C-alpha cells in the first residue's frame, strides 16, 4: 500500500491511537447494551414468570367486579292478607375507590350534590383505608329523591360512583303491633360471628325482638351476586356469572289488622296492653302495647342519643307489655281459684261464706273491696260481685300450693310459648318457692293476699288471655301463635302452621260450667261488677280486676285515699273477657297501668275490642 | 452514479431485524387500537400508521442515495432551521394536554423536536470529525458541542417535553463519550450540574413529573394517582406470564386499564398478549439491531460516518432502554416512545431516516474515496 498508490483515490487512515480509543468506547457501548439486556430480562422474568400468577390475579381483579344483589326480606301480612310490613327501595351512595382517579374531588362533588358535609365522607373513607380498593364503600345510606336525581345526572362524570339499590323495611302503620312484629337493626360484630348468622354480610339488617327476630331464618333471604367484567372506568362490558338472590319468605300473621288498630286506638294515651286471642285455636288476634315506638327510626339507623332517649324514657316504650311484663292479676285470678277449690272440694257449688266487709285473720283485718260487705255469697255470686272475703276463705282452705297447682294448670307462672323474645314467665308462688327465694317460710296470711291475685302473684296479659281462653273452651290450653302461614315464592313452598294444644286441663265440665256462669254474670247480671259494658247483641263473660300497687293501710278510708293517690300509685286496672259467652270466639285481656278500677277503666276497652271483632265478622 | 460496491455493502441483516421489530409494532398497535379499528374500519390510527410507515420507507430509501459526506456542509443549516422550527412551535404550536409540541402544515401535524434528534447527530458528528478536533478533545473544544445540545434541550423543555429533552441529551452525551472524554471533564460536568439539580427539581419540573419520579421509588404510595399508569402497566406485563394471554386477548389493554397504550405503553400491550417469550424476543431484536448498527460504526470509512452511526444508534438504543425501563417500572414515566413499535408519524419517519443514514454509511464503508 505504501508504494502503489492508486491514482485518483486517497487512503484515509485512522490514526492508530484513535482506533484503539474508539475500540474502547465500542466495547463500553456493548457493555451498556449487555447490562441493560440482563437487567431487563431478569426484571421481565421476575414480573412475568415469578410474580406472573399474582399479576394475573390482579388483572382479573381489575376487570371483574362482584356486585351484590340484595334479597328482599319477607313481607309480613295480617290474617286477611293486609301487608303490615313491606319493603321499599332504598338508594345508597357507594364508591369504588379503585375506579376513581381523583378521590378528593369526587368526594367533594358528591358532598355538594348530597348537601352533606364532605368531612363525614372523608371520615368514612379514612376509616376504611385498609379495606381493598375494589370493594364498594358506602358513603351515604337511603338518599332522598332530590339528591338521587342530582347524582344520577352527574354519574357520567363520576366514574367509580355507584348507586346501590337495597330493599328496606317500610311500615305502613308505623308503630302498629311494633312489639309483636319487632324491628330491624344492622347486624352487630358479635351477632356476625355467631352461628345463627352464618352467611350474613356486614351491614345487613337482622330482626330484633318480635316476629322479625323469631322468624329471622324465614324472613331473611339469601343474597345473590353477579360477576361482571368492567373496563377501566367501571363500565360493565359483560356478565360473567350470576347467582340469583333468594327472597325471604312472607309471613301471614294471625293478627287482624282492623282489630289491632282498634285496640291500639283504645290504648292511645294510656299505658297498658290489650291481647286478644281466639279461644278455639290459640291464635293471637290483636296484640297492642302502649306506648309504642317508631320502627322507622331503627331502619334509618338509630343515633346513640336517640337510643338512649328510647331506653331511658320512663314510659318504657320498648317494653312489650303484652307478654314481656308481668303484673299482679288482682281479681281476675279468682276464676282459677274458684275452679281449683271446686275440684279439690274446698267448696261446693252451694257452699257460702259470709262477707261482713272484711276477714279477721289473727290480729289483721283483710278488707273486701266493698266496705259494706256482700253478706252470704256462694261461688257464683262471689265471682259476679268479686267478693274478696269469699276467696280469702276459699284460698285459706285450699292452701298456697294447691292454689299454685291450679293456676299453673291454666298456664300461669310459665311462659306461654308464643316464641317471642323476652317473654316474662310471671310468678305463681308456692311455699317451696318462697323458702328458696327469701329464706323465710310461707306465712298463711300471705295465702289470703294471693287468693285475690295480690301479693307475689304476677301474670302477663297474654297468660291471662290464654288462661281465660282455656276456661272458655272448657279446658283446652293452647300455645298462642302469631304466624299462621309461611309462604315461599312458589305455591308448594307454603307451610300452614297448625294450632298446638299445650295441654288438656283434666277437670270436669261441671266446674267449667259453674265458673263460666259466674263469669257471664259479671257482665250480664245486674249485680255484676262489669254490668255497665253489657252489649245486648251477644252475651259477654269476663272478670274485672284491680291490682293494688301500693299497700293500703289498715282502716284507711278508701274513697278518700283514691282521691288523694297520685296517678303513679293508682291501681292497675284489669279486665279479661270472652264472647259470645255460650260459644266463645274471642278472648281479650286488657291491663291499664295505674288505670284505676278494672270495671270502669279496662272493661269498656275489652268490650269495644269484642264488639269490633264480632261486628267486623258479620260485616264481612 | 451507482457503484456496485454500494449494493454489496448494504447491510441486509439490519433491514431484516428492522422488519421484524416493525411487524411486532404493527401487531401491537392493531391490538391496542382494536376497538377503534372495529368501530372505524376505514379511518383509524392503524391505517394511518401504515401510511406513516410507507412515508418512512420512502424517506429511508431516499436517504441512501445522497453520500453522507455531502451532509457535512448542509447540516449546520438544517440544524439552524430545526432550531428555528422549535422557536416557532413555542409561538405558534398546537397545544395538546398542556404542552406545545406540534406544528401543523397543510393538515399534517409533526413534532420538530423529533427531527432534532437526528439533526443533532449530524451536527455533532460534523463538528467532531473536523480536522482540528482530536479524540479526547480539550475542554475548550467541548464548549461548542455542549451549546449545540443545550439550545434545543432548553427549547424542548419549555414545550414542555421532558422525554424528548432527555433523548437529545442522551444522544449528544453518547457521541461526546464516543469521541472520547477525559474523566476529569466528566467529573467537572457532573459537579457543575449538581447545583442545578435543586432548582430544576423545585422549578423546572411540573408537579406531575416530580410525582412520577417519587412514585418510582414507592409505587404503592398512590396507586390511583401518579402510580396508576405504572401499576396498570406492571399488571399488564406480569399477567402475560410465560406465554401471554394471546393476540387480542389482553384484558388490561382491551378494557382500557393501560394508559397511552398505543404510544408510550405499547410494550405492555405486547408483553401482556405474548408473555415473557414475546417480550424477550422483542428485547433481543432490539439488542441485535443495536449490535448490527454498532458493527457498522466500527467498520465505517471515517470518523464522520462512524459518529453518525453511533448517534443514530444511540437514538434507537436510549429510546428503547428508557421506554422499556419505564413500562416495567424501573425508570420514571417520561414521554418517550418505543422506536418502530409505538404509534407516531414524526417519530417513525425520523427513525427510518436514522436507519437510512446508518445504511448510507455502511454502503460507503470501503476505504477508498474519489478525489
């Protein structure tokens, strides 16, 4: 190359140092290439092969949303098919944080649309910081119509904002039969963990007390779900899988809504209860407690101070006075004393006791309600005129344990088995019980008090209704029941609930006949304590009762005392009656706390309920 | 004048690798734009990309015919012209998403900043191959090339277009590095940049850019905000697993979880549907392409040609490295596309020109030169 230079061409040589140095740079570039190749391939191996299945799962999570389909709770009807408790749609504001790009802005916008404080929403979001971002998060429950419309109009601009539809309880007559039907409230943490509520979701409502609670397993349906594929802004692309919800079963109550409303209107402004049952099968026709409470409030979610106000209210609106509270039965107890004494031979139908207006026992005078006394009375007259002295004597002859035996026979002192939460068993004392409970042996003088339903005796209005029904139907003690039909979505899923006999009371018909004659006389005979309520259309039987709340001092002037007594110390007024007396169709027990006299306060209410029932039936 | 040696020295292997990469690009764009293609079969970005490809191929062929030596004299003028265009963009550019990058002429939109990436290569190659600039140039000789670089970088940053600015910077640095740079200059350069770091962080970077850099360090800090893109991209790539979900079956892609999927995040679309195998193939193809171009640089006739090839090669190399690095979550998210794969006309034409220049140098690599 040195000596033979081609003409017209020039050799261009790299400077020797330059070539070397450029080679170094060259190798360095290959080095860079190799380093990045290695790092990137390792990274891809890590992402796609080692962590691949985790990312595959995340991509599935990304595209698949699980939507709940809530199941409506069963509807509760009365015996004629009038819905008492229904469902209405409630709209909840829900966000899916994963689909929201600008969480702050979205929340502020939602708060503006709902006219709520954004800080509340932020607090909810903050509280759920640890829950997965694809899980729906409820910001507000039960939106009102205006707010709903405003949000719907802006939905396009608000990805990740969802309106969730959920059926909620609707009370057509808010507060009606509230203690029997019960109410709902959100499942608590403790309930959620218990066996009974397996398969429930957090935030679901469960029945508390009443039928809602007792028949929870039927009323509560099963939530369904939907798997949908969504795109990045949460739009549904297609349905992947769906499990349809199973709606709760409907319940048909034995309650007669008209009668229930009548009973409740009678109790308005008063404190007490009216329980009406059918003596032919033990079904509950009316179950009114007063005061009542607002069931809607529980649906909206009770605030702490509202709950406190409700539980601390001195009138105790949450108390189920029909079966959850017990009172001394007063003279209504006498029917059971009479029937027991006849059976035991302590008295005969014709045996009489003289009533001078009091019974001297030891150094104590036990007064009859009528200061002038009743003179010589047999058992029938004693019932009709409610002579205390007759029953003092009868009770003393029978003794405390025999008294208890017959009272128990008619279902007093034990739970009736209606199956509602918080039933009070009442109390019928025995000598053994007293020794156990107080350590002091039974005093014979106490027998005198309990023979007229005072002292330790405690009964619930439901027990009294059932006990008198057993008298009226000649000895059949039924289990009271309120649900007569459980109705599924198809016709073959209907279960009729049969009346259940608790026991047949083993007493001769003549004893029933005699006592019933007395009870009929209470209303029908001119001297009867409740003659004022007589309805000529049919014969009514029953028994008044006036249960002392405060012990009356010896020799006190009753009339004067009555006038001086403050309302809260007034006697409880009782009346238990059934009609028609010959072939009873309804048996009603009524108590008015501090209502005064049974005859004047409670008896007219019972008669009105009976009238409503018997007339209502002829109207239909 | 068509010399036989010109054809003999044409490097076909580069073309085959290039076609393979372009095919992968077309498949990915087709998949990424599938919904759009279904809706508008006759008017969609995929068809437009095909048009761009045809234009690009034409540009590539044309660039083969002019001896690159002739560019030496005109490149300063071209450089000046493109710099001017960048100024025009600042004034009259079309604003998209808060940044001015586009010029519209006769209905066609293009980004002058894309062209700057190759023009700077010609400009610097010309400077460094002139007779009075030796290898390992002194500091004084470096002032001019640094100015050549800084001017467009500042203009592009002002658009703002961080990605392109970084590209230009990376290309220039590679050329200077290839020419040879003394360690002490490197140290001085690095130290002199340090004081600028804080003001740049404080003022020049937009809040979203800062967030993206921070997010790289802790991607789970804000999965729905700044971290969203990178998280969805990683889910897409990772969920591809070994063999991929299959062509057109990428759910991250189809259901729009992937952002900018036909441009910046096209690699994720490919990786989701073709898995580790597919993404490894694509990366190896890029490596092969760079390897082949570096080979051309090593065998080129003179320093000018060698530097041109190095510059063009660096252009492809760094864009690929930064783009893939960002979609696999190793580098912050800056708007840099994947060469030959991402959708984009200006970019594709410029890249085709770059390959054309590399082939141009390769064809004329015989050591003899006409006087």
